[in-house]
């Protein structure tokens, strides 16, 4: 299905739609899920863990792009589930001042969007999400598909973002 751009007050519908979804998610009290319960901290052990549990997966744009302002993407995970339901999925974005929203659609399907009006340069990490799996997943267990993207001038990104799972680490929660 081709991406269609229509102008509404000089802002493409796709960018406006992403912003609206992020705003509505924030107003509904959605949390990024990246913050552990009070008194607990997320830790990533140095040793690899291949047993069942939770794993932090980082998704990134791998190719060079000078100015990414809006990005919408889907992730299909074949080996387990994203942790947290709907808008309460355990995902976060490293960009301060950006609007980021994530939705666990179930069945290993996640949708994400990041808007940074000033733009950022890629390659760059875009999001880190927690998955629950029977064994440590590998990068090939995740298919990351950019759905829509634009620069700070609302122009489609050329080249298109090349996205993938780039880091996977076990997560443990410890009391404190």
C-alpha cells in the first residue's frame, strides 16, 4: 500500500496522525513501562543468559540519514511476546524531548512511533523493548518494518530507514 501524504495546516496527515496517537496515549495515562516498580532496578548482567526470561531488545536505524523527525515502524517477533499489554508495553526511546509511543498488538506484533521535531541523525538507537521468551532471542527473530518516515521538513526520508534489532540483553529485576 503506497504512503499517501495530504496536507492539513502544512503538516502531513501521517505526522499529524502519529502526534495525535502519542498525545491520546499520554492523556490516557499510558506509561513507557521502562521504569521498574518502586524499590527495584533493571539490570543487565554481563554474562549471556540463554534460559527463559525477559530480554531487553534495542531497535535501531542502521543506515546514515541526516535528519529523521518522524518515524513509524512495526516489529514482528516470532519467538515470544512483548512484555506489557497495549500502550503499557515495556518500551522506551532514548530521545529526550521527543514524543514516543508504543503499542503491543499481541501475537508478537508491536507498533512504535517517535517524533522529534528538530530531527536526529542516524544511525541511531530508536527504542528498547522488553520481551518474554523461552530462550534468549536472536536478531533474526525480529522483523522491523518502517511504515512511514519523514524529515523535519515533512519530506519522506531518502534513503528509507534500514531498521533491525541490534542488541539483546537479559533483564533481571532486583529488590532494593
